[in-house]
């Protein structure tokens, strides 16, 4: 006999479910006893490696599971969505101000209509922005500062400039609104002078730096290299156009307003019929000619204009040479990149030619290399030189942030990170790597020794189980390929046992994996006793399930799936000490959630009683993959069905001289530290001992249901493991039938009439003859009695319709009358 993946001793069968000889079913792994001979890893002695004990004292007290633990609210987080939207609005208004203000100053646009509405809206926004700035945090050495005093002290210097600009704006707006009846003399000159204050907004371009950085980051993630170059060139052209716009407005302003003091100006070329558009285009054309050192038909008419022209020519010389150099550098960079790619392809072709590689293989090799050169590979940590400038604690925290969605998809790592946040820093410092794969790259091969556990972070991977059957010249059995989705784990067994891959994994597309070293993982737990104990106990339970694998109810373990390794099952089979550590951590999380709201006295008492039950092993509480506390309870049920479709059902329990009617399948609750298979064997040897040698397992099924426990005031997850079985042989057991006669109702012909059932007919609960046909003649039905431990149970063969009737509220009185008629058990 060999234990199955659920821990029960059942006859060994192959993965296809057929019973065959043990010598012909073993995998080709170098030993005829696989997987029973898989060894548990020994991590009692730590491996020498660089630790980060020093960084733990300076580590942030942040709880890794709390995404918002580092900021009090979105309004105070400079990277929050509210602040991001607010900054985008500010950037838009800033660009409009920088474009509209020079034009309005130069051409003296009337302050009315849409311009007046926009000025009021813009000024109101910038006034509110000052207050908003004082409630926005900032980063200092990688740490978010949210203290009000620190924020106020940091922004005090910028406040002077902001306040000066806003005050000037409000002063200008008040004059414009109050001087509607003023003439165009000196009063209007004063208004124009106050508008100059709006030009101070140029100094606030620094506000846009962070938003531009975010936009640049988005461009880096979304656009490919060539498109990014085109985007950079387009951005440069837009900036150049805005600079020329500002100079053109200033050029027109100097001449049209008489700022030069000369009698003649270049604007004398326009007559009264000239439009604003014609004037602006002429000024913009002149500016472009100065910056690009081109020609133009506009001639300076006074010394102020000539001085301004000279300055523009000098600036144009610098700008033109700068633009040419920037474009040249960009093009040279692209050419160097193409040169490197072409050099690689040229050397590859030379290598293939010198080694006389066949034409078909040459084409395939060149095609794959060409595609991989063109593809945009995922950036890995080793390619980011700036990462070396980070402190050890901040770097570990960054690595955790990158990998947490993959790690915390596993309930074990949720539990470990909850027990000790510093352990996350220790583990993230050296416990894993994040390599990348291109399409068609092999992650691992079948029958190779596994060195690491993998979690798919990005992309997709195809996994194929390859089972080599020993003996008889059998070839490999290839199961259909499985598509591994993001967040799934591959070769998790490597963390706990000395694992050999039973399949191969190939990247379908460009992907990135989280590669966890088993030695580094266990070394990181040595400084944390509770975490080390849970990890070792989890590994022992994982090893038990691997060595007990290979039955029709649970197939052989693979790199992708090891049956019966759900988090709840693993915790239920752990020792009491590990269960207490896990449960107490969940209770603490429950109490933290309770402290954030007003808990009732009943709820506090229920949680205190729950903690007492945990200490004695009567209750188990775990954190699920979402970090929510749940109480777990598990039962094992045997569903026996005959060839004719009848089901073997427990119809009553006998204890202390009393018979209690119960219509349910034979089952029992799992004990602490007990595997499902062991509970199955205990159920057979106790409640179903007369059938123990005749039961044959066909398949197993897991059913789960979550309900709110009224007693413990917490969600309880019920795990119901059902074994579908059949009987190979007849069995012998004490039997009994009804001792007192059932009354017959003439209107029901030969159907059974049960005392009290007539009232149900009168009440309309059972109204059809079809329902009456489901009753059967229970008076003569053969009932079996199985004694165990000074107790016993009554069993009978029932059809599906009879089972549904007796287990429903309508059949309670029928079942009770039937059980009373049986009397004492034989």
C-alpha cells in the first residue's frame, strides 16, 4: 500500500487511474520509489551570506501588507492621485498663462468676456494652490515627510514668491474690474504695468518639473525607442515655438507701445486696416528668422530695435547650434545602436558560415536573433546603476514593492510578512532575483535538478508534464500543456524538498519571473524564531504530501500542482505550536480591525473566547491570501453508491441509550495535526469498520463554504472533503427493522402512512402522489447498525429522492418516526 496525496493508505494507481503493478508505474527519476523517496531539505545550519541585520534598526516600521501605511491620505501624498490631477490642472493653466499673457500684454486685448472669466478662475486656482501646498508631503532621502511643521518650514521660502505673484494678480484684477470707465491715458498704462506681474508666473515653471517627470516615465514605459526619439524631437520643437512666440510678443510690444521712445518703429508698416493676426504672423516670422539666422523683410528703424535684434541674433546663434547638436546627438545614438545590432548579426552570419551550419538551421537562428534584437526587453535590476546608490533598507523596501504582488499571492508569505515586517527586508535583500526571458526561452527542463522556485510576474509560460514510464520499453507520456498565468508558482516544492522537475517550462512571450533561492529563503528566517518554525513546519507538511502522492484521488505531484497543499489544509495538519502562532497573529489582525471601529461587548467576549480555544487547539484562525482573518473547520465524508444508484446514508446516531435521527453521509471532523487521508482511514476504521475492506475510492472532491459564525463573530470557512466510493464485496453487519407497525392510509394504497404525516397533507406540505411515491416502504426497509466506541450509527440504502426528502424539513417527522420504530440497536 502507498499513501495518496491526501495522506490515506490506498492502493497505488497510475496517473490515468488504472491499477497496474508498482514496478511499472514509477517515474524515470533514478529510483523506483519516486516520489516516496523525495528528501526533505535540511536548513538547520545557516549558509554564510551577507545579512542586513544593521538595516533593521533603521527600517521603516511600515507593515508590508498596508499599501497606505506610509501616507495619511491621498491629499498629503505628493504621488497620490488627487495631487496628480491637481498638478495636471495647474500645468495646463500655467501653459495657458505663459502663452496668453505675453499676447494680451503686447496687443492690449480688452479685459472682458472669456478672458475675464479665465483670469478669475486661474487666479482662484493659484490662490488655493498656496494652501494646498502646505498640506502636501515631500520626500527626503527616500522617506515621505507628512509633518505639518516640516512641510510649512520647507515651503516657507517658496511661499514668498507664490504670495507675491498672487498678490500682484489680485491687484491687477481689482484695478481692471474697477477702472472700466477710465480713459486710455496713464490709467491704462498703470493697468498694463500691473499685468507685468503675471509674467512672474514664468518663475513657477518649476512646478511643472514633477509632472513632466511623470509624463516622461509614462513615455518610457509605453513608447519604443524610436518613437521616444520622435517624441523628444517634437517636444523640443514645441518648446522652440513657445520661445519664439514670447520673443515675437516682446518685439511687437517694444514698437507698438512706443517703449523705445523713438518716433519711427517697425510697426509703422501696418495701417489701420491691419488685423491682429497679420501683425502677429509678421512678428513671429521675424523672430523665427533671428533664431534660425534666416532672412526677413522687416527692418529695424531705431537703436532700441537694433539692440534687441542684436540680442536675438546672438541668442539665435546659441539656440541654433544647440538644436543642431541635440538632433545630431540623437541621430548618432540611433546610428550607433543600429551599428551594434548589425555587428552582432554580421558576426553571427560569419560564425554560421565558418561552421558549415545547414541552411534551414541558419535561417531559423538568424530569424530568432533578429526578432530578439528588435524586441524591447524588460529592464532588470542589474541594468539600473542608480540602484547601487540606495541605502540597504530603502533598496530592500523597493524590491519588496516590486515583488509583493507575486509574493503575497501565496498565503504563507502573507502570514510570514504579518508576523514580522523586518523579515521582509531581510528576505528581499538577498532572497530572490527577477530575471527575464524572451519568447521560446526554457525556464527549466524535465528530469533536471531544481535549483529555485519561480513565480511568474509578467508574460506567459507554457508548462508540459513529461512522465517517462520505466520498464517495458515505454516512451514518454506527454500531458497537454498548461498555460501558466501571472502570479502562479512553479516548482514550489524546491523550497521544501530536494526536487526534480517532472516537466518543462517554456516562455510563450517575453516574461519576467521571481526566482526564489531555497537556501537564501531559509537563511533569512533564522533570525526570526516564529517565522523559522512556521516555514519548517510548512515544509514538513509539504514533504508529507509529496511522499504520499500517486493515487486516483490525487495524481502525481508536478512542478505546477502538488495536490492537497491548500493553505488551510496545511495549517490544519501542522503541530499545535505552529497553529497557535498562526492563529494568534490572525487574532491580532482581527483586534486591530476591531479597534478602528466601535466593537460591541459581545464581539470582544467572542474574540477572547476564541483566543482561549486557540490555545487548547479547539479552533484555528488563519489569514487568507487577502490578509483577512478566517476560522477554518474541516470534515471528511464518504459517499458510497451502489451499482443501482442507491446511496449508503447514516439515518441515525445511537449514544447513551438514545437514538437521534440524522440524514447525512458518513463523516467526521478532522482532528488537529491530522491529514485528510488519515481522517479518511480513521472514518473507515471506526464508523464504517464493517466496510473497511470493501471500500474502493473512485475520486475525491473538495467543497468549501464561508459563513459568519454567530458564536465567534468571525467568518468561518468550512472545508468538506468528499470521497466517492463503491463497495467491492458484500459485508456483514447487524441489521434491524421497524419493531412497531406503521399505520396504513386506505387512500394511499400500499404507500406508507406515518403518524403525524396526515397533518402535513392537510397543511398542504405534500400534495401530489408523485411526492408520496418517494416515501417508499420504510417500515420494511433493512437498517444496518455499526457500533464504535460505545456508540453506534444506523445506516440504510436510500435513493437520491428519498435522501433529499428525509434531509429536508418536510421529512424530519418521517425520519423521527422511523428511528423511534427501530427501538434499541441489536
